[in-house]
């Protein structure tokens, strides 16, 4: 997703100009940076923050949809949604593993999430009120995520870029699944189509906020793009997402909840209306509708799973002891 992962980032570095110049030459030459390669401290910190928040977003993102697994309207929908939620858990694990190559432990990242120190994508602090939200989330939220994540496949940090290749393949399935749900609702009864419209109305603006603040208000994007952690600016990705999504909404026969949305002939692109950044920052700072509930759910899952982690560690210790005794 996850331009929001750069909010509060610290890209400053104290290395010598010669070291920074040599590192930048590698970046400019499109070389991949690997875990054991020398890298600026600011580059490492930026990656830890972004990858960690990306991982948290995948894990917390399981919650809004997991709530609907038992309420899916058919066995087919239940199986597809269950597979999607399982994928998201796997994405979190890939990304935590990628972050660990930078010297941060999974335990530390988890503690930062549960304490509220680390953030995750603001979109997951909105409630899911109907089955139509499962369609709108797949279509819009996963669609917005793909716009961010395809570019991350070319991130300068090798483990992150490689993890994103598989993530993007699975996210494309999620987006298609969501759009298929929207098609079925829009071809159904008037009440079902209204459900789809209501879901679009509620999720549209939070989904375009996922790309983060406007470029002029995004303090760390420039350095991140110079290091090729990011490849496109927040506004460029947002525009690309809107241009792709509006025709899809027209095909569905749905109305975009933006009265100021218009086609710009000169730019050959859509211009959107003003975004409520007050709402965005309110959610990012922990005051969204579901902020408290999401962290409570993760804390409960963490506590309930303590015995599994303890058992796994005990098993690993016993296996290592047997191996050492055999040697």
C-alpha cells in the first residue's frame, strides 16, 4: 500500500559524502541492495519503518474481512474470502521476514504495533457494515494496494522487491474477486445494487487517502524516491488509480461519490475533488472509528497465541539439544 509507511520516517544519514555518493551510484545503476551490503543508516531506518508498517497493514487487514467469513452468502464466497484472508496473513509473514534482514526482530515490530508506536494503513480503521463492503474492499482497497505494490517490485532493496512479486500476484486475485462481487450485486436486485453504491460511497475516499498526503506535504517521499524505495509520487499513484477505477464504476452503473470529479482533456486524466485531510490525520493519529477495536483484536490474538509460540520454542530447543547430543 504503503506510502503512509513513510509518515514520521527519518531518512537522515551521518555517513561521509564519499560513502553516500558511492551508494547512490549503485542505486542509480539499478543494482539491488542486499542485507549484507553497506547502506546508509537512513536508508535502513526508512526501509524498516515502511516494510514493518506494510506487514502490520497486511495482518490488521485480515480483521475487517475475517468478520464476514461465516456470513458469506454461499460456500463459494466463503472459500474465496477464507483464501484471501489466509493470503493476507502470508503477506504479513513475507514482509516481517524481509524486515528482519535489516536487523529488526519480529518481536520488536509486534510490540510496536500492539503498543500503538507503529502504524498501519488508515483504511483498516473503517468498519465493514455489509457484504457489499467485501466487494468494495477487494475492488478499491486491493486495487489501490496494487498500484503501490507493483512499483515496489522494483524497489532498490532486494528482499522487499522479491517478496512483492508474489504479493502482487495474489493481490491481483483479491482485486478481481472484489470486482466480481460488485458485478453480481449490481446485476442483482435494486436493493443489492444500492448496497454496492453505499459501499462505494463509504470506501472511496478512504481508499484514495491510502496513497498518503499530497506530494508537497509528504516530507520524506523525495529522499525515498532518490533511493528508489519508492518509484512514483503519492499524487501520481493516486491519479493512476482514479483513472483506472472510474471507468470500472461506470461499467457497474455506479455513481462516484465525488461531485467535483471531472475529466481533464489537456492532462488526459481525471481531476478529483478536495480530500478531507483532517479526517485522514485524525485516523492516522489513532482516532478512527475502529482504531481501538483493531488493536484490541490483535492484542487478544497475540495473548491467545502465546502458548503456541512457547510450544514452538520448546520444540525447537529440544530438537537442537538432540542434534547436539547426536554430534
